[in-house]
């Protein structure tokens, strides 16, 4: 197949070529245009960073006019629909089912326009994206945009692993079709990560951020306590090793060591038992050896030993070795590898980063890659190894010696060594007296903190992340203050990281363990191989994590307990007044953007509030006599718009009238008469409870008392508003009270009239008088007309009995008592006031 010139005949076709990065587009164009007629022309596209290179080329004897441009990584982003994007727009649980869409973000619209304009005039498109699953997904994003402009495009995929002439020319002459399955696997990962990450991140951030003083953050108001399906298991590895170290209890042990001198030096023989934890046994054996110290050679073994060169360098192995040899972070290693790849020095390192790196790091990584390659094609190192075993009083000891015969690959791979130690020549049956025979003690030591190479190994073994994303997950731990890395590149958790893992661990399941994510990674690999369908994997994974989310939310107290171990509680209002997001009751009818959710305030009162707070302050206060409330799956058939879920209420028996049930399933949409009546009777948990009817959970006359205090402070009468006398001495008191009583009797019975009744009775002077305690079955409480202090209890002359409440009744409560036909009797005239 021809690879140059314009030979081959036929009409010239226009071919749009798209690379993943501008540097790759420039490099490939330079290779393909070399020695071609007409040379290479460069012009600007809509995006100033993504140039368009034009040149002529022949593909399989077909003359082509090549237009070569680029994107900058992913062209599209996956996001929720606008109504779900704000943090307070919905219950995080709904993010598992909320609609998502792929779109081109604002900062990449110029690239999109370039692709559309160039695609309209082309017959072919060749996709030069990076050759991994992520690159395949970007290829289909590019293809979606270009096909919208020209659905007749002939689509091809170029596969290459290095920016060198031979590789590039071969790939363009052996074009293939893009792999839809690879792209589907990335779509699955993106959607799973978005839904799980957003739901748990919103949940734990809104739950914990304002509830505790997070002293490590300069601006903890904007701190995000993120959760990632790969990020958290990575944190789990760090915390688990840290816990192993913390739990370690040193234990003393004893071992016997033996040395033997010879002309060229000395040999050390190790005890075959290793060590013993029982001091008495160790001393007994040692004394036996001291009593019969003669050593007899029981075995001499000589053999050729080979040290094999390393395997070819994978991306993860490159990160591990750069960390081990140079103490470079995995993130920095991948940046350097990307630079080397884009400059044509090494093959594709499977990474998306495009930042340039220090020249020192470039030389280091390049040297590592080159020497590693040379080591792979070199012969193994050869050594002669001798093992000698001796017997002292029935106890066995051994010594090993090694002589390197040929270094071979070790000559070029200076990062590894093969230490050798020379021991004298021993013969079977030979006897000698050791120079020293000692009983030495030691203590067990905990394992070290995980190094970056260790952490990468754990992630790789458990299947957490991919070779292109592992370094990102590690960096995220540091960025989110979940872990710190010391000068030896070893990781330890911060207080926040440990608290989060501890909280989830105390819940009884292991969200911080790698098992769930490893299963997901296996499922995504199955999608890329075609053995599982995209929709099947999405449904299974999301249902599993949705169940975990529900469990986590139900056990959120465990997170609070764990955080309280490490951090002080905050007194910020958003951490207390707002409290945690509860179950959704309905869509907010005021802002029309967010959901209304059931909440319980710190004082125990319940409300249904908008998640758009503080922008939207829509709220429905619930009766103050509630002890429990929970949203059910039942919906109201009368209220709307949209679904309105009913609430299961549980009232405190002593705080509601006897003819009401303590259990009630009701609706806040306005159709529930019982709920409306109980709000009127019991009041609500709102701060402005003086504007509602009933007593709530506190002092029922608190607001009235405040008004009374203000009136007294001003020295004016509450009846006539004149100064010079108080309410008790007002001449118009009796006439006013009689008028009030007559007007009250004429008012209609019904809760809809309570507002006007309260406005009327508030004109009465309300003075605090002592309440007589109940003395028996026939005792009663009375109403003093003059002061309007009301209380009611067991009344012998009336069949209907009221609750016995040993406290004053507010004026408005008398009106409620009238509506509900609860008798209130005056102790002066023995008449029922509210008949």
C-alpha cells in the first residue's frame, strides 16, 4: 500500500482527522506531511488552541486532502438535568433515578463549532484518539458532533501507540472501525460515578460540614466532603493500614545466633526455628547449645541461581517504580510520561494529563523507561549460591552465600542490585567451634505506613480504578484533606479521613472496602468485551448502591458519633436549624425548582421545608404535639400539582384532645381537615408560634406574656390603653368582658373562624393567676371573666369531660375548646362560658 504522493488516481476526497490533544495533531500532521507535495499549511480554527493542519496524503491508493485538528480531552460532560444540579434542588436519593445528559460545556463550544464546520465539507473522518477505553469514548463524542453536521461521513479509527514515523504511517494504512463496546464501558463508569458520587457527596457534606468545627480548612463553609466509588476504597487502604499499626502491641521474642570466623571473614548462621516467644523454652535450648557447642555440618547445597529481568513496563509499574526509585508522585510520573510520549520518545502511557514537567524528571523517567526496556531484552543475572546447614546439640542453623558469575541485565538496570556474600567452603560432616553463640531478644514491629508504590499495588490488585485514573484518586485524597503524605511518600489518614471511614464501618457494612468497586470494574470490563449489556450493568450497580445509600442515611448517627470523636460540634445555624435532608414530600409550589422535605429541628419540632433554602423559604409547620413523623409511599389523590406523599404522624397522647387518635396518616397539601384542626389546637413548632393556634410544646401563653410584659412596662391598661391604672382596676373591665362573651357565642363553630376569634379575644387582659391543683374526681377549674385566665378539667355538671391540664389556657384555646365542645365553666357565675 502506498504511503506517500498523489498516485493512485481517482478523485481527491477530503478527510477530517481529529486527535485528542493539539500536540498530537501537530506531531502526526508533521509525520504524514513530510515529503508530500504541497507541504503543510496551518490555519486557525474557532478555538485558538486547536489549529487546523492541511496537507495531501494517499491512503490505500486513494488521494486525500487531509484536514487535521484536535480536541482537548473529553469533548462532552455528563451531568444531571438542570433542575437536579443545585445541591438543594432535590433529595440526594433522587439522583439515582434523575435524568442525565451528555452535553458540550461552554468552554468547548468553539471546538464543537470547528468540528461541525470542517465536517460539513468532508467525506471521511479518521479518529486519532488515545488507544484506550477513555480515548474510544472521546472518539464517539467527536463522532456525535460531526455526524450532526454531516451524517454521510465515512468513519475510521487509527490505532497507534507511539508518535514515530513507522507507527503513524502503518496505522493510517490499516484503519479500523471504532469500538462501541469500549465506549459503552466508559459511559457506564461515568454514570455510575456521577450518581453515586453526587448522592453521597451531597449527603455527607450537608450532614457534617456545618455540624462540626473543621479546623484544618481555611474556608470550611465551601469545603466539600466528597465521596467517590474509587476514592473511598483508596482511602480505606490507608486507614486500614493505619489501624493495623495503631492496634499493634509489641511482643518480645528470643532467637539464637551463631557466627564462625575464617581467614577471609566470618559467616553468620541463623536459627532454623527463627525465634520463640517463650523465654523459658528459648533459654533451655540455648543452655543445651552452650553445653555442647560443637557444630557439625549436616548439609551443603550448591546451585546456580538466576535473577530474572523485570517484566515489560506497564503504566502502573512505571508509577510504582518511579515512586520507589525517585520518590516521585504517581501524578507527576504520568505528566512526565505524557510529555515524553507527545515528543515521540516513548510509547503511549495511557494518561489524559497534558502539563509540561521539569527537565530533571523528564530525564529520570526517560532513563527508567529506556533502561527497563533494555533490561527486558537482556539475559538474567547468573550467580552461584551455597547453602550450609549445621547442627548444634540437636538444633539446626543455616547460612547462605552467593557469588555473582554474570551480571547481565544488572549492568544496564542500575536501579536493582543482587547482593552477594562470600562464605567459606564447608564439607559434609565437618565440625568446628563457633566464635559466638548468643541468645538475643527483639520485639515484633508493626507494618509500615503504605508508600505510594504500596498503595498503587493495593489498588491494582483489588481492581480499583484504571491505570489512567489511579493517580487521580490518590491526589484526590490529598486535595480533600482525607490523607497526608510524608517525605518518604508514605500515607496516613487525617482526622477527617479516619472519621469518615470509622462512621461507615460502624454502620455494619464496608463502603470503604474495595469489594463493591472491584465488582463494578469487572462488570465494566464485561461490557467492553460484550459479555454484559450496558443497561444491565447500570441497573444492577445503581440498585445496589441505592440500597447502600438508604442504609447510610438511616444510620447517619454513626457518622455523627465518629466525627464527634475528632471534632468539636459547631453552633452554626445551618448545621442546627436546617438539619439534615429528609424524605421528599412534594415539589415546592413556590420556587417550582426544589423539593419540599420532612425535617426535624433540634428542639424536636417537625416541618416540611424547601431544599432551596435560603433562596426559597417556603415551609409548612406541623403540629407541635408530634413525637414522630415519617414520609410514606402513599400519595394523595386530591392534592397537586405533582405527587404529594402522605406522612405518618404520631402525636403525644396528653397533648391532643381525647377524641383524636394518636396515630394519623395525613397530607400537608391542604385537604386534611384533621391535621388542620390539630394545628389549630396544638400549635406548631415554628418560631412565630404566637401567630398560630394552640400550645405547641412550650408555654402556651409565652407570646401573650411577652405582650403583657411590654404593656406593664409602659404603665398602660390593656383594656382601654390609658395610663394611670392597670388592667385589674379598669372601670370598663366588666362591660368589655360581657360584650366579648356575647360576641363569642354568636360566632360560628368551626376552625375556619379561629383567626377572627383570636383577634377578638386578644383584646382581653390576660393576667397570670395561680392554678388550683386537682383534688379529686369532683374538682374543677374555672374561668375568671375579668382576667380571662382559663383552665378546664373534670366538670361534674356536664357529661363531656375535658383533658385535665394543670396550667392556664390561652385566650385562643378557649375558642378552640368551644369549637370542639369542651366545656369551660366560670367559677363566679357557674355558667359555661363557651356553650
